[in-house]
């Protein structure tokens, strides 16, 4: 049994970038801090993956079980200039390249996700900073940024009955409720894998 991953790569072309009024925003801590890219990237590459598990069944052969979708991944490259240039810049009054680099590094090291938004498009997602590389010539910063969609996982606590027995004579078990934390996602216990469902119907077992 093996696992394969399908990736789909597409880009927003330069023509689409120019025909729409797009704004690229990176925000942290529920918009407490914001960065707007002064120079629009020529394109954004979006990778959409999905998990598949291939299995071999007796008398049937190879079959595929469709798993869960993977997290989307965004990547783009552009420049953060030192000074405003009306020929390439989308707005004026942006931070210096040094401030931009320091902010991205600080956000990355906080351990919290940020939000990536492109106005005028469907991109509006919490993400983690997976790769940040740049070149600085003493003035402008040319950089590449890779972001991966972040999925918020909700944890739940479960109340269980645990009997605490004592060694003294004439004592009775203590049946107080104990609160036990669970790290499983909600509804995960009620899910049954497709393989288990398949085998429960009396089909041929896996090799």
C-alpha cells in the first residue's frame, strides 16, 4: 500500500494582474500588524494537492482510496524597493526594505499563522511562512515567499468516570468526574476508514 500526491499548479497571469485592482496584504495577529506589497508580483503560483492511497486487492487488483485534500500552497516573487517609483509601485509610504525583512522574520518566529489576502481574487487564507529568501543590493530587496494554508484544529475535553479506591476500612470508591483532555479533532472517533468499511462487507482481504 502506498500513498501518492496529486499537485495542480496554476498562475495568475500578468494580464490579469494589470486588468484588476489587486492589493497584496500580509497581516498578523488579527490585523494588529499589516504589510501591503508596494510592487505587485507578476504572478502567483498556487499548488493544490490531494492525498490518494493505492491498495492491491485479491481478485480485483489495484484500487485507489481517495483521501483528504492537502493544504494549498502559494508562492510568488517580487521586489520591495527603497524608494517610491510611480512606474512600478502600487502606492507610496511603505516601510523600508530593512523593516519589511525584519517584520517577516519576526512573524515567522512567533509560531503563529499570518493571513494572506489578495483583494479582487479568491485568495484570503490563514497561512504559515514556509520559505522566505531575498537578495539585498544595499537599496532594494528582491524576495521570494512561499506560504502554506493553515488549518485551525479544535481540541475538545471529555468527561469520564474514574473510580479512585482507597485502602482504609469501610471506605467506598470515589466516583467523581474527571476531565480528560483529548487531542483528537472533533468527530474523528466516528469516522471509519474506507478500507475498514470495505473489509466489513466480506470483500477479499488486502494482500
